[in-house]
C-alpha cells in the first residue's frame, strides 16, 4: 500500500469490487505483484 500511496480502505474496496484502481495505479499494482494488468480484472 505504501508503494501505491493508497489506504487500506482503498485496497479493500478494490479487492471487493466496490471500486477499481485508476489505470496508473493498476499498472503499478501489476508491476508490484509481477503480473499483467489483465490479470487484475475478472473476465
């Protein structure tokens, strides 16, 4: 969270689908996790 500069609440909202990260944050998150941005989203 520190690397993304987001709160725990924001991360929770992303993981539960209440909100989605901006494109910039999605790319940073994918990079931190070692995955592609596509992998962050359900199809």
